[in-house]
C-alpha cells in the first residue's frame, strides 16, 4: 500500500483540498482520497509526505513520437515538407536498439514531469516495447505509410505483421491502435483498408490531420509541394475539392471516432463534422508554432463539445516535451490546464473511467508537483513523485 500526502490536493473532478492525501491499495487502486485527517494511515503503507507539494492525477500526453527521442536537435529544416522527409531519413538510418533506447528515455523523461500516460504514434513498435518493459501506461498507434495506390497490399501486410508482434505486449494499461499517417503519405485505398481493419479488429485510430497549409493544398487542389513530391515519384495526384477533414470523412475514417492530431486548418463545417463523428483532438500548440502552421481553434473545439487533450509531439519538433509549456502556449490558467492535462486528456483517449482524476476506485496514477507549478507562467520543474498504479516510477533522488 501507498499513502501520499501533500499541502495541496487537486482531485480535478472535485474541489481542491488543502493538506490532502490519497491511499493506494495493493491492487494499484485509489482506496481513499480527502483531507489528510480523514484518510486512513495503515502501519504497513509506504508513506510519502510533501508539505509544499501539489498532489494531482498523473498527466496525460495525447501525442508523442517516443521512438524519435534520440533524434533531438538533428533536424532544423525550416520547410515542413522537407522537414518531414528528413525525419523519415533519420529514422530509417537508426538501429532498432537506438529506437527502443530512445523510447525508454522518453518514457522516463515523462515520468520525471509527472506524465503517467502517453498516446504514442510510431512505425517501429519501439514505444510499445519500451512501455511494456518499463511497466508504463499508454496507447501505441502503429503507423501506416503508403502513398502509392499500387502498394496497398504491401502496406497492409506490413501492418498486420507489426500488429501480430505488438498484440502480445498489450495489457490492461497498454493498448495497441493504428495510425494511417497523413494525406500526403497514405493513398485513398490504403485509408479505406486501414479503416476496415480497425473496425474489424476493434482498434483505436489516430491520424495526423489538417496540420499544414501544404496538406490542404494537396487535398483540395492537388497542388503544392506535397503534390509535386508525389508526382516526382510517378504517383498520380487529383484534386479532391474538399478539406482534409471532409476527405477522411468520405473515406470512412471517422467511423472509429479517431484521435485527430493537430487540426490547425479547419473551418466551422470541419469542426461540426469532427464533433458529429465523436472524434477527439490532440492539440499540440508548440509544435504548430515551431513549424509555422498557425493556431488551432481550441475554443471552437471545446465549444463544439469535442474531446481535446494536449500533446507535446516529438522532440524533433519541440526540444523539451513539456506539457505545462503546451498549456501556457494555449493560454490556459492552472485550473484549466490541469483539467486538459488530466481528465480531458483521458477522455480524448477513451480512458477517463480509469485515469484522469483522483477518485476512489480509479487506477492510482498520481503525481506530486512542486508548488511552483501553481505560478503563471510556471518555471520548468520536475515532479517530486510519480506513481503508475502502485509503482513509484519517479521520485526526488531517483535516477531516471
């Protein structure tokens, strides 16, 4: 058993509690939460006391690329299409050991910041291997690539092989999904095939969508640098005459209520379509800024009732994977930021019945932050304690 006490406790779904505590049972569930005096203190429980700490649910990072952690600082190309191409080259030039080691480092770095759940997108399976090995929580979306319609069979065969390798790693706290990458790397028939596979096998889906102006030019007009690059490979490009959101809706991707990553270049009709489909949004404001994509309409997403969580994207886009910096970039105060980083992030991933708030019966994913987290803007900080279930995965004095 664990008992964690802090000077400030934020259950998120209930009012804050001064001098609060949580008790974690042997099964990794929250057995009690409330004022310190009201929470049992069994003699056998391992006790942690942080009089200056802020006890919160573990943070949820709704978009990562952990397999790229070892590539931080290695791609400074200012043009997005070229930047994407260079990332692929760097990843293809990495060994499997480098990818897994980088992913493990990314998981541990998240723990030092109070992150207890990630929604990761990658093609190598490294993140799922790392999370399984370390006992982390997350959903790992296996990326699918293939802009050439003639190679749908090869792309699907590769996907099936990867899923067969990753499924044995799945557990109650680690899920596998699929991610047809983006309109400039996935053909129309491949999108349809992945959508059918996800529906047949009950897999969650994530898609990079409406991220850049170049993507909109490709889909709507059949023009721009992505279109030029595809034609240079002998791949025919036709204008679809619609937005990327409408395009994927026509292809059946929204039947799975996917996690839609970025969604910067959307209009009111797109937002209505996303809401009607029950889609969720992974909002990555610092990555959007770093690549010059613009500002996603967060207020409009929330007004439409969309589930929205924050994500840090990859360290190749944003050097420091800091969710609080994402919240600051999004213009959120502490209370609103905490909701987005916990219960709203959990809802975006369909995991809010399990994590995201401090409630009796939920999984004991908790973090203790320093009181400086309450400052606006908060300075960079490390968590004082991070717990996933009943496991202390990070604490002051521990080595990452």
